[in-house]
C-alpha cells in the first residue's frame, strides 16, 4: 500500500485507511509515517470544520504598509 496524496487529492477515508495499515506493518521510519498521517487527518478535520467560520481580521490594516 502506498501513502495517499495530500488532501484534497486523497480523501480523509484514504488517510484513515493508511493510518490503520501502519498499525499492522513494520517498515523503517514507522513513527514518522504515523505522525505524518495523524497530522494530515487533523489538517483535513480543521479545514472542513473551518469552512463556515469568518476569517480573522488582518493584523495590519489595508494600506498601512504603503509609504
């Protein structure tokens, strides 16, 4: 099995299946692969949850950086 592409090219389901697969194999750098899968799943969840939220206001007002 190969690692899925980053979201949105691969679904959350693909990433969860990949993470489950990693629980049952022994490959080099397994902790790093698990960390990457967990981070990608967390990013997908964050992105899906934040769609309806308004964006934070800019820290620097528009035009403030123009001389």
